C-alpha cells in the first residue's frame, strides 16, 4: 500500500502543496517580527543538515538565514538539467514522507542548473544575487509551509496541486507570503521583476508566472500596504 502511494506521488510529480484549510493568514504573517542574521555573521551554522552545491552555497546559506525555523531541517539542494517547465521546485522526499515523523522529514529543492533564455542558457549562479536570493527564498517559503503538515495532508495537497490551477495559486501565494514574512519581500519582488521584464525569458514561462503567481505589485502590498496600493493604481492606469 505504501509502495502504491509512493508511486502515485512520484507519478504525479508531487509539487507543492497548498493551504486550503485557512490556517494561513497573509496579514498575520506579513506582520510577524522577523529575526534575520546579517551576512557578516557566521552563515555556516545554517548549513546543518543541508546539502548545497558549491556554486550557490553562500547565497543559499544567506537565504536560509532568513528562516531560522529550518536550521535543523534536512534539505538537499539538487541541480537538475530539466524540471518540467520550472526553474526550482521544493518537495518532501518521498522516501521520508511515510517513514519519518514530520520533525525528521527530509526535503529537496530542485534547482535548474541553467536558466534557459531564448538565445542561450546561463548558469543559475550568474543570476543577480537579489534575484537568486528571492528565488531560493520562495522555495524555502514552500518548505516552511510544509513542515507542520502531516504526511497524508501533504499527499492530498500534492494531488490537488497537480489537478487544480487555483490550488497552485494558493500554494504559490503561501510560499511568497512566508518569504515576505521572513524578511525577503524585496528579493521576491526582484525575482518577479527579473522574470517578467527579461526580454530573453520565454513568453510561455512569463505567462505561467503571470497567470498563477502574485504580481510584483501584490507582493509590494504585503511588504508595504501604502506603496502597494499606489503601485496597483499605476498598474491599472
Ligand atoms: Zn513556488
């Protein structure tokens, strides 16, 4: 039975899981007090239980420093050549989902080795620091969203994520909101602006981001409600 369930997860390419039970509240999260460790402090302590490719190690540790709750969480950052139309994906490791308690559960964040632009691919570590930090921060937002969920809950949400675009949007809003609440709002905006304004990023990817994800203006509303309102007004004009 467990084998069957694992296969279902794998075949559905369990992406990430949303929040449909209402325990997630953007405003509450956005106003949480955050403790952020500056980069001049020792970042190595955030490497506990993490596997990180050297090329992105420092930036990944910096992103992790915004999420002190994940300090002991097992996360494997894996370079991949192709992630089915995504640049990064955060998932629970299937093998640990039904074996370990949620405290000991392991996760992976798949990271596209190259960003595919229309002309030629560029290695992911060549992205501007803010953009890469925002991108990794968003994935850590997903993991922050998963850590308190039970295994069956994660399985159910994974299936819904696969079947429903509105569920995808909820999951993505949850991840962005956790990242904003942990002090990464400006980096998240930098990532979105980079994707939406880059003239070499394929149109299909931009359209996916526009359709399913929060806009830079909406993120700004979470970071600073007044500025966000002005920005949204401008966008409508
Ligand atoms: Zn996401």
